[in-house]
């Protein structure tokens, strides 16, 4: 039987162990405490700066990459913050700086927001990803690789 060594290409299901750091900060996504990240390569399901460097890697290959904000979680958009009345929250709700909230947008979609300021009459919510503006230092190890099924390709995810 003829065997080929699979390498990462578009429409492959990839399983990665990922370790992520912010400069010299402690690990923020430790590989030893997580399950592999599983996704369809070439479908924009992981940050572009990582997806781009995976092409051609095989199982057990490892790679380190420095991801600039624009290829990671984006730049900080100062217009992506909203001041909302404190009355929009329950009076007994204690809000903490940095707390993640899910709020409903004007068209009904659920959005992630982070509390950045709490004042008596208002709360400032930041809708940027918490890692926006950060340079990421990422190590990946390929632990699984296979061709996607037709069903996975049809609906666009594993």
C-alpha cells in the first residue's frame, strides 16, 4: 500500500497544541493544560498570523512565530468602546474592572465587552478583544492531521 506523509494544506483538519505568550509575560495559553485546537486550515478559523505559517507542516512538526497585532487579534480601535447608563444593569450588580460581559447589540447579536470604567451614572464598555494591540509569541506543535470530510467542508467547520 502506498502511503504519503500528510502536510498541512487548505481543507485539512489540523490539531495543534498551542502555547501563547505576550513578550516576557507568563504563558497565557499553556499547552500542557489544554486540549488541542482543532480547525479547518484555510477557512479563517484561527488567527491569520498562525494559519499562514502552518502550510507544509506535518504531524510532530513544531514552529514558533511572532504575530503582530494586525495578524493576531487586531489593533485597538478606540471607537470600539461605548458608555452605557449604569441603570442598564441591575442596581445590585457589582461590576469589576476588566470583567467580561455579554451584551446584546442593536440588531440583537450577542457581543463580548469588557468593563473599563465604572462611574456612578455610567459604565464604559470596551468591545475590542482583550488581546487587541498585543504582539503574540506563539509556539505550535502539530498533533493531528487529516483530510476534511465532505460534511465538514460543506458546513465549514470540524
